[in-house]
C-alpha cells in the first residue's frame, strides 16, 4: 500500500442545528449538520417540514395553493 495517499482521520465533533453534539470519526475535525437523529422527523415521530431555500413557498406559488 502506498504511503501518504489517504486523508487524515480525526475524532470529529458533529454539531446539529438543534444543539445536539456528538463525536464520531471523519476526515474533518468538526462538522455542522442541519438535521440529526435527535431532531429528524422520522425518529421523533412528529410531522415537521424541513424547508430548504423556500422550496415550499415556491411550490405553493407555482400551483396557486393557499399555504
């Protein structure tokens, strides 16, 4: 196996927008995510729409829906 071709591997700190922080292995020392297992609707059981960049409003305008 060739030396020095693989990226460095860190114990990474993952920070979610909900405030949850956990550790895992990754090629970057720190990562920020929008949705994690603690706040994702599939795991929490709540119906919540995660809107990215106004897609819901754009869809509603396109089809003249009252949103």
